[in-house]
């Protein structure tokens, strides 16, 4: 008996049915694959450059045929992007047309980059993230700022330092001064269809200040020398902006001379070079000094003064044994009680007071020990009278100059007070706004300013009520 297994016989009709099913699956797979790869207008893809010539690029994006990028499209790219255009480079592309006469998809690298910028702007607006933008221009309605390939707009009502009712010429000057500066911004409107990208500096102010403060403090070290701008002056010193963080120059660190009023040494807006004394990152405090960058006046004493010289001094402190007087170099000398004018029974405080100015003679100089001995008794009567006469003449001339200045100021018409600046984040009536747009459409949209103003006012009003 033959026990070998006989192969199973497949009927012809079953073979035909199996082959038919296999062909259907293959057709379905190919059809699905073809649908996925079919280019559609508006698609954003990434492709590999496979050919470059004068007419443009051929890019493999996984379509049935390579896509074509015209040379004109590449002219709108920045220098950095153009330098990357070579065979093998990976570039983003935007499908402008499914196919041209040759059956090739028509692509654009410039539009792809712009499309990505719009998506990024939407993401930033949704997240509330800060954007550091450089002001590239201005017009009567506000500031223009670049956002990748897009031109964004900051309405004047959203610019810090521009009150709503500021005079036209003042507002124009303020806007022009901001060109080229980097500012912190928040995106408040993105409309791709209308090509509107609107920013606000006001809404980003506090967060931007905190960010810049942390950046400055992270790089600041004791002993650094920086240049900053005086932003505020108080009785105890001056605050200097170091590029985002304010440091304090205490009144004792302004200069070697004794300072009673810091406003006589510095003024707001002045650019000063400062020495960093200390940085307290935990308390976010910076101590600065101007005096550290000035020569120690005691090194000049021997060449500036000599024994027997008459000098004018201002009393800084009065003690039981005498008074310290500040001389013109900023150094202090001691007028001992025994060298004061008056009877021995009088206490020094009964003879002199801080702030008094007197003529004294130098008795002794010890610059290595930083000491100068002074005397009022050894000043002759004629020397005292000549000094007093000179002081009176100086006072008379100063009074005449002050009177003339006051009279001239009284004749000038008073300027109307500027409206107070609104608080951060407060939305006021919208200024005339020119739309944010791409380079090709920005100019033609300027004429739509009036219509846009109504739209912005409504939108900003909704934000305010919210």
C-alpha cells in the first residue's frame, strides 16, 4: 500500500480566483500610494535638490515626477539660504501648481519658507511666547518689524513710550529713533488670508524687561567695566541701565569729591562708564562705581599743592578736635581746633558747620598717609578780604545769569502737556494702522489704512473687554 502523501490538488477555478485577489490588492496598494504622492496646490513638502541650472532647480519630493523651482523664485531668498542651494541639499517647497506642460509639479522655496513663518507666528501667538524683533522701518501708523519672510506691524498704540495724544511731530521722531533697535514683542493677531501680522510691545514689556535683566546678570561679574545710560537720579545715588538691568551708583561712588546732590554730577540720559563692584543674583542687585575708574586724587596732591599755599575748602565734618575740609582735588584736609579763628573756649561746632566755605593755608602735606594739615589763623587779613571780594563778585555774576535765564524762559510759550502714557497691556483707541504683509503686497495695502483702523479698533476693544 502506497502511504506517501499526495500533493493537494488545486482546482483551476480556485487558482484563477486567488490570482484575481492578488491583482486587486496590488492595484489597491498602487492606487493608495499614488494618491498619497499626488501633488496638490498648497502642499508643503521637503525635497532633495537633484539638479541646478540657470533656469532653476529640480527637486525630488517623492512625487511621480521631480518638481521644478524657477530661478526667479530663488531671487527672493536671503543670502544665507541662497548659499545652501546645491545638489543634495534638503529644502522646503510649496506646491504652486500640480503640474506644468511638461507634467512637472511647480514648486516654490520662497513660499514654503513664508508659509512656515505664518505657522510659527500662529504658534507663538497661541503659546504667548516672546518674540525679539528688530525694527526695520516706520510709517505714520507705527513700526515695521521683520518676522522671517513676513513684514509684521506694531501699531503706534502698542509701542511703549508713545502716549495716545502725543503730537504728530513728536510721535514721528520717536518712531524714527526706534529703527534698528531690538524690542520684545507679543503676537496679537495672525491672519494669513489678509496677510496681517500684528505685534504689541506694551504687552511684552514686563516679561521682556525680566528676560533682559536675567541675561545681563548672568554675564555680569565683579570687576567688569560697562557702559550704561543713567535712567534715574535720587538723593542717595544714580541708577544706570546696563542693557536690561539697572545698577546703583551710590552717592559715595560717584566721584572722589564729596557729593551732596547727585544731580549736580550726572543727568538722566547721560552715557557713563561704570565699574561693577558686586552682583547679587539672588536679590537681583548690582552695585556700580564711577569713582573706581577715576584717578585717585591723592596721587596728584604733591604736584597740585604746596606748603604755604592758600586754598578754598568746604567743611564736610565737624568733630571735637577740629573740622575736615574738602579741597578742589576732592581730598580732605584737617583744620585742627587750635588753627581755627575764635576763642579757645568755643567748641568747633560753634565756629564752623558742614557746608561752610572758608579760605585756609596748607601747613603740612603727607600724601603717603593721605593727610593735609590746614590753618585759618595763618591767613592774613588782606588775603581774607581779597578772597571775600572775589566771592561776592562771582555771586553777583551768577545771580545776573540766573535772572536772565528766568526772563528768557518766561517769554517762551508753554508747550501743551503730553497725555500720560497708558499702562502696559492697556488697549487704547487704535492708531491709523498699515497692514503687515509680504514684500510684494505691503505697498498696495497702505491705502487700506482707514478700513483696517476700524477692524483693529473692534479687535482691540474685544481684547480690552475680555
